């Protein structure tokens, strides 16, 4: 309890006096999360400063979503600590949640609501004062260029609009830290450029964690790159020094090689299993007693 | 409190923005209207028969409250148990299925506030339902002179019963992301509570008393007759508290998976 009381001013008052660049907005320290016996992430540590855009990369299933869910207060870690905007994500979860905007992988939209009423609702539960709510919603609508559809049910909007409503939801309460999971997915090239500009603009006084599979987006936008592979951080470096010698694509493939090899092995195994189960090969060669049972799903995939 | 209100208001609006509100309201009023019309027709048949007997005092035995309103509301308890799960099944299962639970659980809102918000949102809809259903006693008040306090306690019984179903149905809706499963669970729980006193006579005195106390029917009868008893009110408030408590625990457990 005492530790909490001491920690809060450190994050807020003390660092405010320092230059913006030196203020750590995200401090992740040896974060581990188990699902049953399986460790989704293991000893994940990285930091991000105020004003930075952090590119958070990794193959699918490497633990990106798990890490982001812990940082946004959705779920607690099994061990390790994380501080966002100076608050502990577990001990002071509510303070963290108030200061974080989060765009999850699946846009959390209520289909029957209009963007306007939806954003008003989000602003309300994120703690925006009644008097400021209208202005906050209007600002978010304009920033994401969705004010022309503000009064149509979200369910009737195109995918690009839905995605932008979800982005508006993450920024409506003017959070200090913004976590975006694949924000430009489903957008046309013009909208992608618009959203990138928006992210760039947001970062002037905020911290953005950007998870994406579009590597050029990272080189364009991010000050820092963190790559996670099989639950562990394999790269934490500034974009400039990382891409000085080779381009990001090569870096990504090299550091996530173990992940890729594992995928290929699994695929090859499945292929062999399907082969053994193929009835045509079985005619010439009687199946062995302990041959793997025919797997219909594996056979379908060939 | 602000958050509770925000979620409750959103929930109430969502009902009216989806077809479910209109379907449930129409179905509810239609069934209740059909029952009302039948009972009223039977009542006027009795009036005709009794008045033809020409015996003094016979007419005094005919009573609108006992012959129309009390049986109508009594039958409505069963209808309620079938209809309320349709309103509660979406409360949280839909959030989980569409991923909006991630928004709620990453907002500075406690799980208890979410549970209360959802509960009050559905309860407000219930209030609208019962308000509209007041048209039937209003017809009686216009043409006859039923006892109004007794009607009000009858509606209070339905309101308390409905809120209990909402609380338990909300819990059912938090344990699954399938609305169907949530609805069946809620309906099953309420039906079980309705029937639980059936073996009461066979299982011995003390056990029988417990089963009788647990049963919904035991706690609607007196209220519908116009008698407000503390134990009945306590019964409903207990069901509501248990439902909201379990919902909050269940929501909290979502974080730990």
C-alpha cells in the first residue's frame, strides 16, 4: 500500500518536469503469461518514451495480442510487472485504463448504434466529463474522417468506416498511451495514408504502440521497433539503427527464423501424415499397424 | 454511478434499436391480452348466470380482483419465465461474441458497475413492458371498480419476479458467448425455481419447508392477493443479489483466463 502511495507521484509529478523525451510512458519488466501450462509470453521486457511510436512486430501467435491485453488492463500477467503512464497495470489498473486507448484486433463495435452515440458512450465510460463529451466526440469524428456517417448505424457502414470508428473509439478520451492492433487493416490506400498521418500526429505528445504486419508502415512511422517471436522479445532497437545495415523485412525474417522453421516443420509433418492416409498409396503398400489414423482435415488441406 | 447509468442507458437503447424489443413487447402484450379477454369473458358469463338466479347476495360473491386480475397475473408468472430469458440472453453473451467485452473490460469501469448497469438497463425495459401491460387493469378501472392497491401489489410481484429473472439471466449470459445457451440456462433456472416445491410433501417436514420457501409460486401468491410480506420481498431481493454477485464474479473471472 505504501509502495503505491510513493509510486504515483514519481510517475506524474517528478517526470513532468523533465523533457518529454526522457519520460518513460511504458515500462514492461519480465512479463510472463501462462495459459494453462503454455507460456504465451515469457520474460517480455521493453520500454517506450513519451512521444514515441513503437512498432510491435512478430509472427501471428507470437504473443503480441497477449502483451497488448496486459498493457491495456484487460487481463493480468502471470508474473512480471508493467507500468503504463506511470501506473502499474495490475495494482492501479483503473488509472491505467483511464489513460489508455485501445484498438483490439476485432473492432469492438455495437452494430446497432451510430458512430456518434457509440463514441459518446465510450467517452462516458472512459471518464470524459459531461461538458467536454460533445467536443471530444466531434474531435474524434473529424480526426478519423467519419463525421459524414456519424448518424448511420455502424452495422451498415463499409469495412473501412468501421475500422475508423474503432480507431476513433481509441482516441476519443484523449489518452496518453494508444495501443493499436493492426489499425490499417481493411482500409483502402487513401484511407491508409490518412490513418498513418493521424497516428503520426497523435504521437507528438502521446505514446503509440502500433502492431502491424505491414513493414513499410513501421519504417515510415515508428521511432522504435520491438519484435517478439515465440513469446520472447528478440529485437528492441530504434528504427534507424535497426534498418541501417539491412531492411526491416530481412531483419524480421532473420530474427523470427525459429518461428518460421517451426511452422514449416509442422506443415511438413501434416503433409506426410496426409500422404500416409491417402488411400491410393495404401493399395500398393499395406498400411502398418501403427500408421497414423487417416485425418480428414489434413487430407482436405492438400 | 455515472458508469452504471451509462451502461444501463446504452442497454435500454440497444433493446429498442434491435427487433427483439418489439417482438418481445408484442408477444407479451398479445398473450396477456388473450388471457385477459378469456377471463373477462368468463367473468361476464358468471355475471349473466348469477343475475338470472335472482337470489340476493349471490352477485356480491363476484369480484373482479379475484376472478380476473389475480388469476391473470398468476398465469403471467409462467409467461414471464418463458419471455424474460429472451431479454437477458444477449446481455453479455453478445458482448463476448462480438468482442465488445474487450472495450468494457479495458475501460475504467469495475465489473460490479458493468453488472449493475446491465441489470438496470434490462430492468428499465421490464418497467416499460409492465407499464404498457397496465392497459388491461385500466380497462377494468374504466368499466368497473376493482381494488387498485391489490392490482399494484400484483404488478409489484411481476416486477420483482422479472428483476430476479434478469439478475439470474445476466449471470447465465456471462458464462457463455452463445446467446442460445444463455437463454436456455436462464429459462431452465427459473423453471426449476418455479417447480421446486413439487416434491415438498414427499420429502419430510423440514426439507419440504425449504423447498417451499425456494419456490417462486410461494412468493407471488400473497403479493397478488394484495398482501405485502417482508419474507417475500427478502426472497426476491436475495435472488437479485445472488444473480448480480455471481455475474460480477463471472465477469471478473473472464480476466483470468
